[in-house]
C-alpha cells in the first residue's frame, strides 16, 4: 500500500500544478479529509511546500539526468519526481526510503509503465547531494541565471528583485535565500479588542501589535483569533495600516476608506485603530466572496461598513474621505516565501494588466480624499513597475499631491513580506 501521507502530498501537488489550486487551501483540506494530523501532517506540509519552493532547482537536476530532457516527462510523473528529489536532497529521509516510497506513489497513483523510469532517475539523483548537483547544473551560467537555478526563482523575478534592491549583489542573494525559508506565523492584537500581551509568542520586531508564534503554534486554537479580537497578519501588512493611521492630518479625521479591502486583514486593523478615535471605516471589495471574508474579519467592529464595488467606480463623493488605503492587486512577488506556487504562475505579462489597474485605483483614491487628507498606496510586491513606477506615473500628472514618504520592507532585513507603502497628501 502507498504511504497515505505521500499520496496526499502527491495529489496536493497535482492540484497546485494542474488545477491552479492554492497550496494553503488545498493541502489542509486534503489532510483533514484523510485524518492526517501531528507529525504526519507536518511531514506532508514540508514535502509539498518545500517541493514547490525548490521546484526550479529540482527541474534543472531532473532535466540533467533525464536522457530526453524534462520536456519528455509526463506531468504527473514529473510531480512525483519532484517530490522524490525533495526527499533525497532537502529532507532527512534515507535515500532508499525516498526512492521506494516515491516509486510506490508512481505505481499506485499513475500506473506501472513509468515505474522503472522513475526508479532509475531517482537513483541517479540520489548519487549526489544538493550542493553537488547545483554545482553541475549551474556550470557555465552567468550571475543571474545561476542565481535563478540555485535559489529556485524564475530568471525574470531575480532580475526584477535585483533592480528593486538597487542592484546590490549581496542583498539579492540574501533576499532570494529568505524567500525559501517558511515564515513563522505572526499574530496581530486588534487595538480595543485585545492586547499583544494576551497573545502567545514573542513580540514583533516592528509592529507594536504583533506577536510571533513559536514554531508549531496553531493560531486557530486561540480564542482571540477565533472570535475576531486578534488575527493572523504579517508585520509588513500591519505596518501599512499603522502608517496610514499615524500619518499627520489637519482638520477632520472621521471618514476612512479601504478601497481594496479583501481579504480583510488591513481593514480589521484599520477599523480597530479608527474606532479608538471615533472614526468610521468603509471597507470596499470588488468581489462578493472576498467581501464576505472582510465581513468576517471586522465582525467585532461596529464602526466598519463593508461594501461591494469596483474601486475605480464606487458611488462615493469626491473629496469626502480623510484617510484612504489602496492595497492594490499586484503580482505578490513580496510574499513568495508564504505562497511558494506564485513564483511559477506569474509572468512579466501580468504587469501589463496590473499596472494600469493600480494607477487607476490610486488616481481614484486621490480624487476621493479631501484636501489635507492622506492616501496610502501599498503593494505586496517590490517590483519597481508596481511601486515607485505607479506612484510617479500618477503624481507627476498633477500638482495637488505631495508624496510624504515611501517605505519598502524586506524579508531578509525586516523579517516581513516585501511590502511597499507610499504616503501621499492632497494639497
């Protein structure tokens, strides 16, 4: 019988690779369905997430050892080989167990025909360690091309991140390495509803509301998280909400707007901060199912209304909000450590659709904020086209906007997702 843990890992990887599923959704559901818990669940999680993170490196190795190249391998077999490669090269699984259990998965889940092929390839892969293979598959490659294979990132992402870092070679190597380290779970204590001291874990590095859970901590087991007094939220995301809430403001401070509120983490923290000042927050989301997530996140806050509109065309009057947040749809290149499949789904062409949308949303936000009011533009991406490129394109066309500050947080420096935030004030 095939090991049920590895079988679930294989089907989860197939769902991500073939059906464009999100690993953070599909894998927990499969583990629950098959009643896999504890150490087995942790093993399956590392197996799937680790395979997705290091897929680019493993593919280079598989391409090297396959006589006809990786393009000749059927997709289900390739996913099984990736799982086997991860066990052989990056996990503490004995080589004979990694090979035999992966071959069992191929036999049981795919069929007998590719069994001999998979067995032979995995045995070849097991003849060297990861460093040895990286030396072989990066031979003759220049700087960025070698980095792409070594750190398992598409070349275009390596180049974009290097540009965002200002061309610093030492920094890009640290950033790419940080992308391959699973982040610890970060909690947020929503002001007025809970305190950081009431939550487990260690204090956050940058946010006064943050607590970092020790490895293995389950946020769903906490009463504060279950009832909405606290939440799971990266410190970078918390800092965006805090930056907008703490920005200097002259005059009224009663009406706040989150133009793109889904899935609701920033809206919940903003709403709690607004409530302490007697302010009202409108949390808007274009998709109903994401708006429902926002409603769930702000359910303890009576000063928050959730609306469903296209942020570019909503029914709000110009110049009527004191603070506006634009947490714009983006490539998500700042959260690759958290969403390992994203690096293989995004392409440079995605920017051609996202950047005009980002510019339109920021333009709308600047119309909706009153003179003297503040707009925060944020993306979970450090890509220059999505960050300073958008801010410059929108503000250079008008003389009534002052860019107050820009901030970029980094995984390898700040321990956060690579979150960008620019504060602007209407003159």
